[in-house]
C-alpha cells in the first residue's frame, strides 16, 4: 500500500494563504529546497485540489515533471493544463484505487477542503507542516471542520529561516 502525505506550508495561526490566495509571506530557502528535493525522490504522484491547482497555474508553476499529476474537481469547466489529468468523479474511490497500486509515495498538494475528504476516508498516512513564523490573522484555513483525526509525532525541528518542520503519522481508525 502506498503512503499518502499531506504536505503544506502554513502560518502559525493555521492559514495556507491570504484571503486573496496570496502566499508572499512564504520563506523559501536552500534548506527548504533541499528538504523538498529529498521528499520528491520518494513520490511519483501528486494530488491537487482544484483551488490549489488554479493558484499554481496562475503563478506559472508547471506540473511536476517526473510525477503523475491529478487535479480533482467536480466544477472545472475547462481541460486541465498540460501534464495534469482532471478527475471529476469519485475522488475518494480514485485515490483509494491509486493508493492500492504499486508505486512510490503520493503527495496531497491541496487545501483543506480536498484534504478533509481524504482524511475522513482514512486515506492520508502522514501530515508534514512547514510552519512559518507569521500570524496572518485571516485567510484560507489549513483545515476545515472535520471529524477528529489522531496523530502521532514523527519529527519536529526548527529550520534556519525561523520555520518549524513538523511531521505526524496519522493514527488510522
């Protein structure tokens, strides 16, 4: 069974972006780049929620080349950008089948709404947060209202840029 990691950068008050989708507060460094590069070697699939995908495309971010990229949306009217495959029906069933296939790990690159459906379906195995030293006060929340999900700490370490990298294993029901 493949491992699904929910990975995200967030503010200390648990927002993943400003209300307008802005992420100008993110601190990207060589240290973070190195951690990310090591992680990308462990996966071969990226799952995108529609809103995160749209922000990435507007920012000019292409699909991640050496991995399969799936965008999940019931409401997208146009075809997904080159390098992305649109999944518009039964996201949970699709991810459950994908997880059972042979391959490397899977990264959920999506916001809280898409993540909630996968958490509540017991499909996410790890949560990795890059917690930034900023209080945004408002914005797009990291997590939306959902059932309790129990976590077990794996690692917590400060980064040189003031961020904290925190990893947790999901305690499956």
